[in-house]
């Protein structure tokens, strides 16, 4: 997936130096093209955040371009690096590795590389060995792993800073693009190192109360480069770090016609004043089991019947359950899934980060040209977020992006409770262009369902409350419930003389 360059980037401008790829499409996207060449950059993060992996990606990108690259390691052996590479399906052929750590076995006098232990030599000797190896190989890309060893050898902040400055000036003369790795082993943030480096990227690993750990990165500093700020989620997968740049809706626009998107149910379209328009979103809100997901399903099936592509992201139900419910309503959902016109994707909120979910939605729109997107439900999406405030912000960007792409978005939100006053776990109605409220009510000893449109920004809609039923013939809407009051309050009162019989099909 590619993204438009960051606004304000000088990538490709007159007189601008060509950028150097970081080896990660996601990080290149965040930086608007990559690093400035012949500069020194810092990757910092605690152990386990992926610094070595993304550093190897940087070097392997250089190898693919025919460049000479060098990995100087003071903390890991070449064998350990080779294991990391093989786990990702990589070969380190073409990557020169210079070890400054003791081997795991007895020293072999026939070894081509001399191996030193940093604790056994002075700092000046260590840096001298680095310089000699760089001069011998003459690489264009260099990784030094890690600065914590140099910090221990320096024994004082002043001497450490001087050595880092010496590294910077040496590599500047060599026309090398250098990445320094730091595992943040010092007791406090090394801000003096930030001032020396041309750019700083911080990688983090977060442990949440339940589910897989979350990883994210942030570009703290990048001189002369307009980058996308804030936190960006990433995962470590076979093949390296997969970074999901934070979605900025203002960067994405598509021309489209805002015509009606039919639901396939004439009564529902009439209730909505003709239907829902492309580029808008609708929130279906109500108690569990009232029929929200079934109503949302109508739009996906109608889109498939028009030859369009729809995608249904299910946080709460499996594919088998959804298809079984569709069959009881006489809806051929499974046929459309098999044909590929509808894509069903199960989402596990305990394993998927919000940034990764946003990237999946973007792929559906930009790669698969999805015209209808259903998120069922926001309750499950909320569980994927560490903080409700972030869900509102990210949902705002996601809905704005989908609207600017001309996509009809259907959101499902379950309220707490079945009858009477119900609690809404998340107030997102102000972000929605249309809100359909679904309710249970009791009449004549039967549990019945009611639906009404309580909000529609884009035009006229009915203000009546209509009963709807679900049966093997599908979803049917009846006439306005004029003889009842208090339905949405959860305490309906019948004001007529007799409960009217309807010609609507019996419920399943």
C-alpha cells in the first residue's frame, strides 16, 4: 500500500538530494520518501522493540540497489544476526558484518575477521577499529549496534559525546548514511545524543492488560524533512517490520458522485428519504439482537447485486454465524462471499492494533475498490483501543477518509440493556451522517421491533416510528406506529382501541 507524500515535503524538489530508502515502505511514507543521504540517524528503544530488524532492512535495501553495506556489532554476534535474518526469510549475503564481541566458540586463527571484546580495549581503540573497517570496505550504508557499549566504555558523558561527534564527522567525510542503535540502557534520556543525530526514531513496545503486546514508533526529530508526526503502530512479522502510518484524511481525496446507495429494501429506503448517499456514514444503534447487523447486511448484499465490492469487518461474530443468520432471512450472503463481491473479515481486537485495522480498511478501498464498508461492531473496536478518547479521534479520521473516497460506511453499535433506558458505551452519533435507532417494544404479549431515523444530515427523512420484522422472506417494515407512545423510552403505551393486525410476514 502506498500513500501520498506528506504535505510540505521537499521530496523531488529542485536541487533536492535524492532520498535514501529506510528499507521500510511505512517509514519511507512517514518521512515523505526516506532519509537524507550522508547523514547520521538514531533508532532508540528498549530491547525487543525491533531495532535490529529494521536496521537490517535498511542494509538489505542497500544490497538490493547494489550498494556496499556494513553492520558493526558490539552487542550481537554474526551468528545471532544470521538467525534473525533467516527467521525473516532473508539472506545476509552482501552484508559485511564486523564483530566487536567475543565468539561463542574458541577463537579460530583461520578466521578472516579479528574479534575483540569492548571491555578489553580502550574506547579509542574500539572506534579506531571501526574507522579502519569502514575505510577498508568503503560502504555507503552503515549500522552501529549499539551505543550502550560505547557509553559504558566512555565512562563519562563528555567523553561519550566527543566520541559520538567523532563518529559523525568521520562518516560525513566518508559520505555514508549511518544508523546508530541505542537500547536506552542509560538511566535517563540521552538528549545530547538527540542533538548530535540528524534524525531520531523512537520504537516502543507496550504491554496491555489483555491480548498481544502493541508496538508503535514516533519520529522525534528529522532535520529538514517534513514528516508525519505522532505515533504509528507497527508489527514484527516474517519479512520485517510492517509499519502502519497514522491516517491523515486530509491527504486523500477522490472525485465521486454523491448519489443514493439503495439498500435493496424499498420500505427502508423510503424511511431514509430515498436512501443513504455515497460518501456518508450511518450508525445503527440498539440493543443486542434487535436486528442491527441484519439491516447492515442488506447494504452489502445490495452492493454485490449491483456488481460493486463490499467488505464486512466483524469484531463480534464468526463467518458461520453471519451466514447462518443470512440464510434464515433468505439472503444469499454466502454466494456473494464465494464470488468475492463481498469480503468477510474476522477481526480479533485482542490481537489487532487500531493502526493495523485502519491500514486494512484503506487496502479494501484503494486496492479492492470497496464501495460499502461495514464495521460490526464499534463495541468490539472500542475493546481494541487503549483509551476511548483515541477511538473517537481515530474514528473521525477513518470516517472522514472513507467519506472523501465516496464510500458508504455502516457502523453498528450495541447499547447496554434490552428494554427501558439503555446506556450507550460510546457517543459517536455526532460523527455520523445518519442515525437509525432500533428498539424492542412489547404489545399484545409479544416482543416486537421498531425502527426510526433520528438523524440524517444530507436530506429529508421520515420522522415516523415503523415496526419491522425479520422472517424467511427478509426484513419488512410496517406502517407508522401511530397508536403507540413511549416506544423509544422503553415503556410503550398503546393509545388505540385494538392492537392492529398487520399483513407482515411472521417472524422467524
